[in-house]
């Protein structure tokens, strides 16, 4: 469970998304859009900058944890009807999956 310190931001964002689902708030929506945009940008940049990929793979958190976070996030956004955020998080999830696949091939 020591890996939770690596993933605390992801858990906090998931909680913020759950709060947003219950209490729709314009300020919280902007915060989520900014975080989503930054995360999406970082996931895309890892394909072009190997140093970022190496840094992203330094976490001890199991990949299944992140897949669960992404699935819950997409499910919540689908439930509240924020389809553009669903698309953005699907892209994040796919990029993360591809990036983890590349790092596994390099380790082999």
C-alpha cells in the first residue's frame, strides 16, 4: 500500500469528479477541464519525449489501479452527460494503456 502516496492526486481528482456529479458547479467544471487538458497533453507528449515516459513509469502503483480510476471517471461522466469529458478521458485511458505497453516491451 506504499504506492498510494504515488497515486493520491488521482484519488483526489476522482473524489472531485464524484462531488461534481452530485453538485454541478461551474468552477469545479473549469478545474476538471484544466486538469483533463493537462493530463491529456502529458499523455500525448510521452509518445514524443522518452524522458517523460521514463518518469511516468516510476510509480509503484499497479496499472490496474489506474485502469479502475479511468473506468470510474468515464462512468461518472457518462452518467452526468458530460460527453466531451468522456471522450477526453477515453483518449487518456488509451494513451496510458499504449504507453504502459511500450514500457513493458522495453523491460523485456
